C-alpha cells in the first residue's frame, strides 16, 4: 500500500478503533474511559537514630545566686563536733633505746700471776655463778713458792717469835690474790697445797670466758667477766630539741618490746656529748631487775611524764594549721554555721592538743573534714 493511501486510512478510523490500537501497544489499561491511576503510598520514613553527639543548642543556665559574705562557714554535709574539755593529765614524752648492763656491776677475773689451768669448773659462757663459787683450779709456780715461804715463816715464828716475818709473807699471798680461806689452811707444821683455786668475785653471769682446761695464762690476762643483772641501765636517745624540756619530767617508766609490764626507772645521767651522725643525746636510767626479766640488748620505749595538772584539751583532728597559725571552727547559734577562730595549742600526746588560748571549756568545735571548712573560708575571704 502506498504511503498516501495508508495515511488516509488511519485518518478515517473511528476514535474507538484508535483507542483499541493504543491498548494493544500497551499504552492503556482497557478500552473503557480512562480511570484514575492509584499510586501506592510511600513507605513511612524509618525513625532516625538519636545522635550521641552533644547538641549544639545553647544550654539552659540558671542564674547563680550570689552568696552573702559573712564571718562564718556554712556546711550542710554531715559535720561532727566535739566539746572542749578539761582533764587532769600529765603530758608524756616517748623515746626509744636499749637495755644495757650496769657498768658498775661488771667484774673481771684477772690473773695476778702466770700459770696453767688444771681443772675448769665454769666451763660454759653465760653460765650463772654465785659469789665465792669456784671457777677454776690452777697451778702457778709463783704462788706455790709464796705459800712455802709463808709456811716457813709460821714454823720459824713457832720457835722464835717473828710476827713481822709472818705478816710480810702473808701479805705477799694476799697481793697475789690468793683467797683468805686458802691462806688460813696453811698451818705450822703442816703442808701447802700445790694448786690454787679461783673464785667468783660476785653473783652474776659469765659474759666472757677466755680459758679452757689445760690452757696456760699470763700475768694480767683477763680470764672471766662476771656481770650482775640485778640492776640494769637503759640508754635512751633524745633529740636535741628535747633536751631543754628534760627537767620538766619527774617520772620515767620503761616498757621493753613485747612486754606489757612497765618498769620504773630513775634518771641518772645525761651523757655530755651528742652523736653527730644522728644529732641525738643519750640519757641513762637505772632499773631494778631483781627477777632478771630485763636483758642487755633489749629494745624498749621510755615514757617520761610531767607533774599532773588540769589542762584544757581538744582532739588533734579539731584544729588545722594555716599560714603558721592554728585554727578551729567554732559552732555558732545558727545550725550549720561555723566560725573560724585562731587558737594557740601545744601537743600533749598523739591524740590531743592542750588549748592555751582561743577556746573555753564546753565550747563546741568541728571535729572532721576541716579541709572543706578551710576551703569555704578561703572562698568567702573569711581569713
């Protein structure tokens, strides 16, 4: 078909036929009148996640109330208070030191002649001995000859009185430290003992023993050291600043480490020199030790106390030091308000201060968290 003929044919088609042709080509839904197309509703938007970032919106601020400056500190937290009280006490000072042997109770057994040990009775160091107890049996040629001379003088004196000769020969034995009872055993017409006995000069303990059975010894040699522990010393260390207060203390008691018993002590001597390494002085005290409980080398505390006196006291936790001064916070008549007051105190012990000025008996002061009181006082320019 020619193009012109086709065009005329399409022009002459009825509107109904034209609509059907459109439907066949997929450009309509039906041959009826066009209906409204239903559009499916859009899905609702998903809820947005809440941002964890800080909002840039301006924060709501509340106007700050201005605080009225007053000479008191107001605290609403749990404040505990205590009362200033008076009590009769004797301040104590605590020092430390060691128990040592009394030097006056040390006795050396020294050989006054040369000789040999025949038998040793005190054969163990730290053995306890009594005065007059035999320590050793020795042979000394010089002593044996002096005994013979004394016997000869006695025999001669029996025939022809010669008291001066007897006294001289006896004195020689005494100067050789031969015991009186051994000298008295030498009788006219008798014989002398070859050996000589050494006796303990005092009660005590053998702190030193330098001979054994069969040993030889020389004149002047130290053989034994006997130490009597019936009384002992304590040497306590005192700091230099404590020396000026030493005369105030009238009572001294010693408590060794691990003991619950107190031993009364008497002040004897403050050594006239200080230890330059520790800057400490040494105070010597005498202690009765009849039961022998105190031994040299024990570590002990020394409690020194003054005369009892009525004093005004507060706990150490009730005062605070500020710019070289001491302050307490005094409870006022208004609940929760406290007034800082300057006080003068002196340490009594590790628990209390003695109040010298600034507070009166019965007044109520803050006893905890003083650093918060101090902070508020500074913020409010109270001091």
